[in-house]
C-alpha cells in the first residue's frame, strides 16, 4: 500500500514557519514516530538491556517492536475526528509524554495508576522538591517547543471518503504487519510480555494515559460514597488490664525509611547510635509495606482491610484504626509534618506544621521532624486519659535528602545537595540518605526519653514503622512508587520497632524473651491495626489476634 506524501512547505507569502500535512494519516505517523523516538529513551534502553544479546534476531526484534508501537500509536491518532481535535490531542500527548519521560529518564519511575495518584495527591512542597534545571530543560525542549511546532502545523482538509480509505488501508495493513511480526518473533514477544512486564510502565505516554484513566475511574463517586461504614461492632476494653495510670502511646509513622539502612537491622553503618543504646527496644527486621507510596501505604496501614483486599476508595468509605481508638474512648491526635494524612485523620484532631510558623525548625522546603516535639511536654502534662499521639514524619523524603536534617546531623560525607540525582555519585546520595536515618534515630530516641521521664505518670509505649522504602540507584531506580508486584525490596522492606516502659510491660504481662523470639518473623502493615488495638487493650469485631504481633507474648505470659 502507498501513503500520501507526509508534508510540503506552504507558500511563504501566505504563512511563515508552518508545515503542511497533506493528510490526517501523515500527521498521525509523524506524531507517533516523534513520541516513540524522543520520549521513550528509558523504555528503549531498558528493552535493549533485557532482550538484546547481540544477535541479528535480537536487533530485528527491537526494530519490529518499534514498528508495532508506531502502528499502534498512529492508529490512536487516526481515531481522533477533526483536524483541530487531532492537534489538541497531539499537544496533550506531548505534554504528558514530557513529564513521564522526565520521571523515567531521571529517576527510573514507572508510571501507573498509583503513581498518578501520588501526583494528584501531593502538595506544593513535594512538587517543589522535584523541580530543577533538568526538569525545566525537558519542559522547554520536549514540551513547549513541540507544542509550538504542532500549533504551526496545518493539516489540509480532504474528503471523508479519502480519509476513510487511507485509514482503513493503514489499519488493515498495519494489523496484518503486526500479526506477522509477532509470529516471526514469537519467542522474543513471549519473553517481553511475560518476563518483562514492568517495561510497559515505561512506555510514554501510553502508560501515563492508562494510569490517569484508571485513577479517574477509581475516584468517580458512587451512590454510597458519602456513607462511612463501621464494621467494628462492639468495642471491648477488658477490665483485667486496667491500671492506675493512663496509657500513652506514641505511634510514629516514618516516611521513605527503608529497612536496609537501619543499623538495628544489620546495616554496617552506625545510623542508629542512640536507639542502639536504649534498653527495652525491639526491632523487627522482616516487615513489608502495603504499598510503595504514601498515597497507598498510609490509608492501607491504618485500615483493617488487608493488602490483598485493600483499595483507596474502599478504605475511604470504612472506619480506620484511629476511628476505632476514638470509639473505644481513647484520645487520639495526629501531628503531621508531611503532605497530609491522605484522609486517615479526617475525623480526629489534626495538627500540621508549616515553615512559616516554625522558622527556627524549618528550611524553605519543609520543617525538620523535631518540630513535632514543640509543645509536646505541655500537651502531655494536660493529659488525664488514655491517649494515642500519631507523628507523621517527613523523614527521608527525597530527592533532596540533605534538606531533611539539620547540619549537625551531617555525619556521612560528602553528600548530594541537589534534587538532580544524576549529578551526584551513588556514594553522595547514600550519604545524604543515611544522614536522614541518623536524624530519625535521634528524634525517636528523644521521644522515648520523654516517655521515660514521665514513667511515674503514664504506662507508655512507642511504635515506629515507615510507610514505604526507597531506591537509591539500585538497578538504576531512584525514589519510590514502583508497581508493587515488580518493586524491589528497597521500596517494600520497612523498619518497625517498639519500646515499652517497665510499667506498661508489667501491666500487660509482656514477656521480653517471647518478644525477642519474634523479631525475625515476617510481618507487614497488615499487622499494625490489630497490634495497636491489642496494645491498648481494645477488641472489636474486626480485631484479629493472629495479626496482633505480640499478642502471644502478652496474654498468659509471665513477667520477666
């Protein structure tokens, strides 16, 4: 089959800086080719690395893959009716491709529904942390410039019959060619589709468009969207565990802290010098997150819905751990030094921290986590009832790790001081990240010391768990948010620890030797809901003793 000439230069006396396309088809093919060639560098690089072994057949397969994708992308543009609509869709495609390409090329980020959710649910501080000269270069050269050129394009009008003829010939011929190529390289395509599924999330802008559609569908309200379902039923607090003092729990939610860099878990660097010297601290070294991003993990870890049954929409319509604590008569407060609770704290007292309000504990981008200790002593002194205080840290949030800790905690040097990680060595990135863990160690230690100082007034405990981990360049991946099924352990394995006061341990008959025997067992965010309820001597209809981590060490155990 033959195709119309792609474009000609118009009469210079009529239009300046304009390219004329003689058909809808020629415009579609050029747009598709530009997207595949210029905006999919990471996709092609990863595909070559996974499937090219130097043989002629491997090279021909890569070429066939480009042809098939060119046909698919061109076919998408051919489905757009009208010349003006086609140009608008092309501009939108290039804008989406620009941001997706920047994310993939710079950080190796996969684009799926959850990554799109992260984008829509982030705040201006997190967005600002990702802006740099490289981003603006992408925006100008791959975003603004192509959009300007598309605006200067002119698609000549032609009859509907001719357009249908060209379209049908292309679609029929293209489909036949695709089928032939798939059969000709069936072994390669089988490997590509089955063993290398993550590659599809790097395909720009297809993956981003698909993820956006899936995200939009997930947030469309249904008839029951405003109904909050409470499945907890009757709440019980056994009188046998009552004591003379109020119970006080600090529940610390870490941000982007990965287990691999915690000294308590076997990391060779001294990233936990203070916590390592605290008696009665128990570190669990095999804990997995519910997701690889805050937007997923945070509502999931506070929900009684286990990861296999979890969805953001279902969690939003169901009461969570904080609601269960409040229902049981516990005073609950959320202290947020991050980008919000993702709806988790919607029905309890919430305190947020802004750099404008705490200039001595903040920089231009965010506040240091120690800001959440301000006024805490006074807050606790006013407490006369069982209380749970939740601290949502900014922790180790990247890519500007060096902005997450005061200068006094820069022990590991030299550090990466830019959010353009490609300009830093792996050692500089890891140094900056390890300093954030060192600072987290200090803050948790300070909280434990505060609880220790109040042991005459409270029976207390502290639980710390991070929402997800982080990639620091392993397998050329950075940051987090990879699709869970393909995500590396660096993004899924999280630190989890508990400290109990002597009064709390004796009151609840917690056997320390039993606790030590649990430290290497496999746990996950699924355990948090039930462990917190059990630790506060609360039971309801969804409480599951089997998921309460130290229930077996608390019930029927001897003092030790």
